[in-house]
């Protein structure tokens, strides 16, 4: 088996999409790592659904003394204050999200469909967990970047003709970064834009249910 | 005009069986811990609890008190996010009573945006509204859908809680409130939405100490206030101290700092 | 013609309805005078639709030096600051009004109907002025106190079987204070509760289109 | 991330004929006076103006600049309250152009509550909503009515302005805003509702000078900022000075202090 991209490298690739001045919401897990890889010279404001904007870095284990309980993000991580930061209520936060003021939402997924549908909140038949703010985020954000492994641990497709898991939003994915490829959902179908070093389009297609279209400028992922 | 009551018992007096209670839950702070304890102590039944996040907490009760603790007294849950206790049953010593109760519970889980919006519609005395969020998902089920200008929407009705348990930082006796950091979260929305708003604060200030511009919740939305004991249980200082005691244990530290992971599988983003 | 109550006396009578701790919105004109007649020992918070609560007295002509342009009420009067005062946006203000947090709205009227309908914003056929916050106030307030002259300057009925002017709200009037009577709309009809000194029920009925019911405890206005 | 522009001309660049512009108007302060002047200067046409109060002002233009001045450039008005210039035509020297234009103007006057609500629905990316206010009145006309649980409501659709002209007190260069007193009014709602939010402020502060809790409008809702000249036209200081010059004239004083009466007949309450 060829080498797949690490979580950090996937985050690094996704973060290349961040433009100067962007307001960005990072989901828990790999998306959160993107904060460590912001391209130089680009000022980003991070937004957290529980009502914070423009806060500083996430506190790491070796800085635990700095934890303040009133500085927590949506995923339960503690952050550092930063000049220009603001706090507001959840009504305002959801308005911000749904109302189109978020440039990018970056989140994980169980499945992505050929049309760009996203499934990331529930497993079929499992009613033990439910919804949160994902539906609002993917509805309102100008761009939705999904980061996930290309196939499940058992080798099953995660990129499918149709999602078999309950969807979070329809036709909402702007770009998909996996551990072997960068794929863009378009009206014509999924377009393979970039491949991980050493991988061919054929090999990626085998791990993808829908037919992949090849970008004119298909290339190796640049990092 | 003095809305301050001397005890949490008095603040929750008159809450009947079957009442609906809305409260904030996001992180260790910003939740009305002593109001929850008082309600548990009183043992009111058949409650409808409305909170943005209804989930089990791995923190011991001595550190933080969350809405989850009311489960045995509940009939119904309305939430934006729900993570079942049963998911953690094997890794914790959760009483089986909780697991059983949770199964029977009537649940309405509609996502954070629609949850906040049904409260805001109630706050503003408005009627039903059409939301674009949830189209094509399970949120549609059993709800009216309608197309406006080529776009689909789902109809939601306002939900007015009988009582809001609001956690603020400071209050004056008229009921003006301020909040600290992310503890603001749902609290100002709750204060406006409920028929009766009961507030737990850490500090009482004299009227006029707040500048009129810094007040977040104006007095009109507040009915009763109780002030936490300085440094006492549920206070900001107490919860900080308890959390940092846990953080000082190296084996626990990682789990707390990366707390999100406890509730996150591959894709989930609450 | 018998003597009618002055504007000040009408305001004094209306202000007797104010209870301790009430949150009250006063309309322009006579209602505004009520602020001068708050019964002793009752703390009132005044609310202004443009986003102020708990402010102090209205600035009078001889105090004009105290005018601050950012302390203006909905009717365009300047007020003094007061401890416990707060400012908020108009969205919050309208929520407060519609959402049931106003104890009393006190306002003027062109007409009141037998059912308690209120007409106070427009003259038929005149499209030169329109609406404002009156409809929200009468919808949301727990009690609506109307203060007006009992008949027009030309002696026409202002209390009618049906309003002939465009209505502000249906069945919304809690109590009506005129310059000769205090009247309460009920399911059974308009109940005459109090009369101005020297006036009889018969005389008041003659100036009122709908049939007035007489309260069991009908009495002279106490001031 | 610097949203500050050097001039009002640059701030309104790109506003096309036919654009919709929302702005606050309540009293002398809290209105974007220099943005209005710049827009008049540029002469953009066929505007839709959205403001809670559209009314003639008896104050001279040197004291205060109000949305009313844009009348010759307007095609449509959406307002909560409207008082026609024609009412004052005989007592003022209003140009006849204004009176004529006003007659032709397409007008949608829906009361303060519904006006604010259509903006808030747009701010939150929501769909249409049912309002209980206006039932049995002329506001019903031409609108869908519906009964829910025995109560009637009127359907309103969100209205998103292309541009908001927002008047704040202070800003930092990221776009965080604070407001003074009743100048807050509609401004924070406008900032959230518009596609593009342009802000006129009296003072620029360094990021971090605001406490994160005192910020009323977070930076995400702001696109462009222009700072008034210290003490210059449209600034708080300037307007205060001009008003007090008028107040020092005994004959004018009474009219200003009792300003309300100018717009009030017997019953009217704006």
C-alpha cells in the first residue's frame, strides 16, 4: 500500500485555501489542526459557534495553566485571548453562520456524495447522538471544506454516488481534502484536482464509488 | 425594585411538575449549577428541559453540575445537540436509572440554529417561521415544507419555556446582567425567551455601577436573582479551582485539554 | 357645559394604574405627562422603543443645557440618565414589547370601539403618515391604557360601536381614561367605572355611541 | 485586516443605481450623516431606502443630515414609520421637487416591529415568518394570513439591503463596533442584515482597546469603515454644538425640547 497523507499534511493542504481576512469555523478533529498551518501573511479570524470571534491559539497540554473556563470553543477546547476578539450570544453566532458572514467552514465527514452532499453527524439507526451546528454551518458558509480519510478503516467507500448515512446538507461541499486526493464537486460531477505523491488517478478512482473527472490541471498536491 | 432572593430554594419556588425549563450548557462555565442542584433537591417531576447541548459529562459532580443531572426528573428534551448517556455506559459508572430514563424520554433534537431560533421567536412574541436549515435531512420529518422563490424551507413554531435558568456574571438588583466570555452563549437568549427568568450570578453590583452601554440583558427580562457564595460551589472561582486541580494531574490533563475528542468520532462536529 | 378634566388630571388618573416595579411605555402627548404623577413609593422603569430602559426624567425647557443627543426617547424628547438605565438595539426593544415584558402601554387615540379596538395612527384616506410602533405596543403590552378626550372638538363621538378610522389593534384597550370618565372594555361591553366630578352616567352616555354598562361600584374619579 | 478607508467617497464606491440602502433614523444622533452626504454628492439613482423613520426634519442641513435628503434619488421606500413632507409643505420652504417625488415613491410602510423583523430575518439567513402584529389593520392588505392554534398571523419575507450605512461611536480596524446611548437603536441590526456594511464612526481605537465583552457589533459584520474628522460635520461633538446653538435661542428652544409635538396630533405615537 502506498503512503497516505498524515492528518497534519491534510490540515496543511486544507489551510492553503484560507485567504487573508477570512472568517473561519474549524470543526473538531483534523480540521482543528488547520489553525497551526495558516499561510504566512494571512490574517484569519476564527469563529466559534458558542459565541466567540477572533480569539487566539488553542491551549496545548503543556500550557494548561493558562486555561480559563470562560474561554472555550465549540469543540470544548480552551483558547487564548487575542486583541480584537469579541464575545456574543448564540443567536448572533447562528445569524453570523446562516447569514453568510462565514467565509469558510472546515469540517470532517463520514461520507461525501457525487453531488457534494455531506454526511457527518449520525450513523444510520443510531439515535444516540444528534445534529448540533453542522447543518447551520454548511448551509451558511461561503465555502465548505471537508477533510476526511478517503475510505473507512475497513476499506469501504466514503465517497459515494449517494450518501447512505443521514446527510448534514445537500450539495454543500466546496472542496474535499482526503489522505490521497483533493476533489472538487461540480455540476458535472466530482473533479479530481490533486493527488498525493506516488498515487495515480486510476488508484484513486478504485477507492471512490462515483466516476471521477480529471481536472485539466491535475497535479500532485503542492504543500 | 429588588429582584434578589436569599436562596436558590426560594428562587425556584413555584416551579410545578410538568414545567418547561431552559438552560445553557456549553463548557464548564455559563451553566446555572446551583439552580440545577436546587431543582434536583426539590424533586419536581415530568420536566421538559430545553438546552442547546444535552450530554453526559465525564467531570464529577463536585466539579460541575450540568442539565444532564435532571434526567430522572424529565419527561421531554428539546435540544440542539444530544449525546446519549448510553454511549458512555461501559466506560463510566453511570446509574442504570439514567440509561433507562433516557430511552423513554421524548426527544426533539433540531440542531443548534433551529433550536436557538424557536427560542428567539418566543422571545419576540412572534409566530412560526420558515428555516432553510435541515432541508434534505431528518429534521424535515413530520414538519411542513414550503417553497418560496424556488427555495425550500421548513416550518418551526416558537417554543416559550416556562422558566429560564440563566447564568450571568454580574447583576444589579433591578435585573441588569453582564456575562463573561463564552459564558454569554445562550444565556441572553434564554432570559428574553422565558415566561419567568431566574438568574444565578457571582456578583451583585449597585445600580449605576454598570455603564448603560455594557449591560447585555436589560432588567425587563429578569424576574428573580440569587447570588452565589463568594468562591462557593458553582461560582466561577470554585469551578476554575476544581478544574485546575484536575489539570494538575498529568494523566487527566490530556483528556481535558483535548476534551472535544471524547465526543467526536470521525465526522461529528457539535 | 360642565367642566372637563384637564390634561394633567387625566394623566394623574391614568398614573394611578401604575404598580410598583412596572415597566411602562408612554406615548407622546398627554400620556407623557403621566411620568410627573407616579404614585409615591412606586418604582417605575420607563421603556422607549428606540432602545432605552429605566432612564430618568424628561428634560424641561429650563434645563436645556442638560440635553445630550444620544439620550432621546421615541417621541423625540431628551431624558436624563439614571442609575440602572440600559441601552439596547431596536430588535431587542421590539422583542421586549411584543414578547410580553411591558406591563403597561399608555397612549392617545382618535377612536376606541365598544370591543376595545383602538384607532390612533391614521385618518381615513390620508396616507401622509404611517404606523410606527403603536401596533407592536398594543399587541404586546399586558395592559393598554388609553387617554383621550371623550369627544372630538366638534362634539363627534370618539367612543364608537365600530372604529371608522384605521385601527391600530383589535380588542386591545384595557382601560380608557377620558376627560369625563374612566371606562373599561369587557366581553359584555364598555363598563363605566368612574365619572368626573359633577357628571352623571346619563350625560356621559349621551357623548358615547355604544351603550355603557354601569359598574357595580361606579364612583366619582378619585385622584 | 484593515477595513478603514480614507474618505466617504471611497466608502460608497461601487454603490450602483437601483441599490437598496438601509440606515438608522431616530433623533439627531445615530445617523450616518457623512455617508448620506457622499451618496447625494455622487447622485446615484433609483435607490430603495430602508429606515425605521422616514420623515421630514425641521432642522437645517447644517445641523443634521437625514435619509429624507435622499428623496430625489429614491424609487422606493421601506419603512416602519412615514410622515410625508407634504404635511409640512405650507410651513416650510421645502423644494417642490421633494413633494412631487414623494407622491410617486413606491412605499411599503409596515410598522416598526415588522420592519425590524424583516431585517433580522435577513440577518439570520432565515426564510419568511409569521407576525401577529398588524392583524385587523391595513398591514394585512395583500399579505398571506394564516391561523395557528386559533390565532391569526401575517406572513412577511426577509428583506436584505444591499448596503447598510451604520453609525457607530467607536471602531477598531477589524470592524468591531460600540455605540453610545440611543444611537445604538437600529444600527446593530443593520450591520448584521446587509450584504455590505459601511460604517461611519467618530473614533478609531486600536484592536484590543475594547474589552471583548463590550463590543456590540463583532467585526464579522463590518466591511468598510470611515472615521469622522474630530469635531467635524456629522460628528457627535459637532451635532451637539449645533443643537446647543439652536437651544440657546429662546424662541427655538421650546420647539426642540417638545420636538415630539411637531409630529403628533391627538393620538399618534411613532
